[in-house]
C-alpha cells in the first residue's frame, strides 16, 4: 500500500483580537494537520489588514519549503474582513469548487448563514492556498470535509497533494 507523503503546511490566523493563547481556530488546524501526518511549516497571526495578510502569504508562496497555506479568518462581510481581497490577486488559478463545496457542507451546520462565507482556494507558484472562515467549527468543517482527503497523496482519483509534491503530476 502506498504511504502518505507529508506536506509542509503553513497556517495563518487573521484576527484583530486573537493571540496564540486564544486562537482556537488556528490551533484546531495545527492539531488536525499534524495528526494527519503533515508538518507544520509555520504558524502566525496577523490583523485584518490586506497588506499584512498579503505579505505573509506571498512570502510563503515564494518559499519552496511551503507546499500548502491555510488561512482562517477574514472571509466574512464585516468592514475589516479582507482575506479574499488580499489573497485572490496572488493566485495563478482559483479552485472554484472549494468555496462551493465548503458552503454545501457548512449549510448542514449553520443553514443559510453559510452564504456569507467568502472562503476560497487556489494555486500559486506550486503552492495550494485555502482560506477558511475564522470559527473553530468552520476550520473543522473545512479540514474534515475537504482538506484531509485533498491533501492526502493517496486519495483517488485526484488530490491537491500530488500537485505540490515535486516529481508528481495530477492524475484523473
């Protein structure tokens, strides 16, 4: 049986108020990705500021050691929510189905409120980037319902892991 190839994953929490001690969403992602056998490349917290978000994510996209970036927070409609605006300009390709599938899964949990989620996914410089809402529940839904499989190199017929693993191509 083929073994899972661990990926180097960076986690960014976007919040004006959270600290390492109060960042339950970022911590939930770190716990899930390490339990799945992946490696935490780095974890940071930045305020809801387009340019600070963009600077951190652009640095990770440019770093060949980082294969995946997952952000949490800043995807809603309040005045300072700006993650999609910060990240979308960095993407070479968007994963349209990511937001659609996330909202479908999330609808079972929070009903029509899921339409306010502007989560997105994409590919930039051989790095996959996923932007999740800021709640711990949304991070759980995104990881358990989508990312756990899609970041597992053994998942068939296709997955995002094989896009970022050197020497592998996407099949299917």
